[in-house]
C-alpha cells in the first residue's frame, strides 16, 4: 500500500459523510416539523463531526501545512470520491429519507468492519461513529415505515424515491484500486462482502413498509472515480464559496 | 362565579405574584393574564423558528468546517428553543397548530430583526453578537417571571443564548483581526445590524402599550429604554476592543448618567418593518408557510402510521 492509496481510501469514506452532511444542512429550518428538523440537523452534525476526524487525520499524515479545511473546500470536483447516492438532491422529504436509509444501512456495516482496521486512528473513528450511525439507521428506517405504511400519498411518494435512488445503491459495493491496495495491507475493508447482507436488510425494511423492491438491473456508478452527477458542481459552489472568494484567510 | 368571587380570586392571584410565587398551568388565572402570556410566549417561539432562516442561509456556505458545525448547532438550538416555548405556550390551552396558523396568517408577530437579510458571512457574527446580545438583555429578567413554565424554559434558553453571543463576538473578532477585506466585512455588518438591534429592545417607553401591565406580572422588570441603555453600555466597549466603530455620530459617554448618549432611532423604519414592509418579511413568512405546506403529507403519514400501529396493538390485545 502506498501512502497515496491510503489518502484516497480515506477520502472515499470521508467525502461521503461530508457531502451527505452538506445536503442535510440545506434542510435546516425548512423541514416538515420542528422535530424532524432537529433530527436531520443532528445527523448532519454527526456526519460533519466524522468528516473532521477523517480530514484531520489525512492532514496530519500527509501534508503538514494543509488543514481539514483545505481538504474539505479546496479540491476540484474530480478529486471528491463520494458515491453518487449522497450528492442527490433533497427533491422532497421522501428522497431525503430514502437517500439516508440507503446510506445508513451501508454506513453502519462499513464502520462495523472498519473498527477492526489495523490503522488505529481509523479504527477509533469507526468505533465512535458506530454509536451515531446506529441512531441514524433507526431514524431513517422508522421513517421509511411511516411513509411507506402511512397514507396513500406518502406511500406513492416514498416509492417514487425508492425507485429513483435504487440505481445508486450498487456503487456502494464497488472496489477502487485504492480500496484493493488498502485491503491487502489490513487497513481497508472489503465492501463486496457486505452486499448480500445489505440488500437483505434493505429489502426487509422496505417490505415491512409495504414498499415494492425495484427490479432494475442497471446501476449508476462513477462517484468513486470522481465522475459525479451534474448536481455536484452546484453543491460544491455553495460549499466552497467563501474559501474560493476569499483565499488564504482565517475564519 | 359571582363578580365578587372573581374579584377575590384576582386579589389572591396578584398577592401570589407579589410574593414571587410561580403561577402553574392548573392554577386559576385571570383571562387577561392567560391571553397576554399566550401572545408573548408564542411571539417568542415564532421568533426562534423564523430566526432559524437568516442564519440557516449561511450553513451551506460557512467558511470552515468548524464554523459550519457551530452554526448548525446554533440553529438547531433555536429549533429546540422554539419547541419548548411552544410547549410552554400549550400549557395555557392553545395548540401548536393554532399557533402556527396565527403565524402563517400574519396574525401573530415575531421579532422584526429577522426581516433583515444576511448578505455576508459577517452578518452571522453580527447576529450572534448584537441580536443575541439584545435578546439576552430582554430575556434574562424572564427567568424569574411569574408564569412557571415560561420561567423554566427561559433559564435554558438564556444559557444557550449567552453561548451563542460569545460565539458571534468571536466571529467578529476573528474578522476584525483578519485581512482588510475581512475587517471591512465586519464593519459593514455592524453598520447594518446596529440600529435594528437597538430597535429590538422595543419602542420607547412613551410609545410602549404593554409595559405597565407586564411590569406588574413580572413579564418585564425594566422598561424598554432602560434595557436599551444597558445594551448600548455593554456593547460599545466590546466594539472598541475589536477595533470596530459604532455607526452613530452622536454616541458619547455621559459621565453624569454613567452611560452613553446616543443618536435618534429611526422609528419610522421600525414600524414599517413591523407592518410587514421590511426587506425580507415576505421571504421569511413564505419560507415558513412553504415548509409547513410541503410537509403536510409527511405529518399526515406519521399520524396515519401511528394510528395503524395503535389499532394493531388493540387487535392483538383482544
């Protein structure tokens, strides 16, 4: 494993939580109820907290003069390695919940493996994050059930989101070159082995929510290689606005 | 109840307040006390949730991860304040939905300060420092107000607000110590937020219609003008400390009164904003209405699901 492999591997994990945290923070103050607003903000806070731990670690490992903010705000679009799923827009609350649910189920499995990493820092971050993400998964699963088995309208809306976002789930289990290199050295984990359990868990909850499992066999990919959807550029122009407009300043 | 009995109850009630006893939801209270409290507590709750909007405007664009997380947490605190203030208000026999209805129809007011736009990052610092600063001065006396649920809610609110105020001041201090561009951004924000912050302490005593009654019920301990003086005296040295200039040519220390003299407040502007003609009145209200209307199907689903679960439990029990 080269150092660059490890850096890219951490980006692959950390960029997911940064971008999803950014998406969730767009909602703050605009949710369907105060309670859901508070819960979504909580999740965003957890995810951004995790982001900071990962980026601080990368900064410390590789570039003494770089900070977590340089990593978060000053890369170009192709350098972000998050999956396509997390950058998808907040089309409506159904999309917010389904995106969260599809990610949470994966995220928890990933962290449960990552806590056994031979890299002590990654293992420690994972251990701390497991507690937070278990809550996220409970929150999103509960809402999948509420929306799926709530009213006719909510059923329809959440089914629409499930159908639309399903095509982004397969990418979660793709291995990049960096994933393979870090796996071989015991630092990284093999996401391929999580796949069966993932779909089993997702399907169980969807069925309980009286939702149909989509039958698509065509999936989207690219985020892990930094080839993102058109949504990503707009998300980054918000995210990076201050750092780009006022370079090299302390805030 | 005869008129005499009511009069008697009122007397006992006023005596309890004079003895600093707390009035609790199940206690007898004059109708006017109940109505005044519903008005004030709900206005306060509405201000918290409308106040989430101008600051929420900068969460996605915050300049660093640390600031982003702090701002998110702050706006979340405001949602929390809204939540327990609505709960305190509900103890007076009004539902949260009714209160929302009053906000959305324009019948209920919220703090006018949130009708000003946040156009630069420095505005986030200025809001924390000045707006939360003025809010604390308004709110600290409420921790010992006569209505129990309100007083208890305010104790928690005030603790968090003073944290927000320090955080806002720290943003301003960082900017003021930064590059010339950053310092200019901070000064510009102070210029725009200073006067509206002074207006937050309410109309001058001569114009204030509720003061006398509110003093009696300990909804107020000091008059608007006293509070305003306190705010100015506290804030001017803070601005000096970080090298920013208060945008008031008439501002001058008055040795005799032991406080600052200050220029005339543009009360026309204040009343225009109260009447709905501020720069963002329309945007704030429509953001709230929009969130509420767009969220209806979600709330309906949650209710329907809860009912189904309850019915299921009942069936299983039979």
